C-alpha cells in the first residue's frame, strides 16, 4: 500500500497484503452500553490517537494490566476497621451529647 489511510492501525495495514489466519479474523461483536458523553470521549480519544474506536477499546481492554485484587484477609481487615470506626463515632457522639 503506497499511501494507506492514517486512521487504520499499522497492524491492520501490514496484514492487508498477507492472507489472514482464521484466528486473527475478528468476527465477534461485544456490545457495551455507554452514555452520550462516554461515547464522545471514546471517539475523540480514538481520533487523537489516529485509530478506530474498536482498536482503541481492544488495546485498552487487552493490553493494560488489571489492578491487583485484594486478598480475603485484607478485605476482612478493612471491614473490621470500618466497624471499629463506626463504634468510635458512636462513642464520640454519645460523649458530646451527654449533659
């Protein structure tokens, strides 16, 4: 391709001349609900990046590392700290409202 369109990702331009493997053909659609503002933001970001909205979404979903999940012990600790804070707030309120 002499002058490929700018909004097509490089990987797609390189694959255009070769026969694609069946594993690389994208034939599944994954619907996502977005607000009007979210949709506009995705379109603006994809234009700024020079790629399609689909390519932007794929890269964000597949290539970014996910945040680490909290262990059960950490979750239990956070819950217990919340309970302690709640009890402390009740004690402070009782102290401040006592005659």
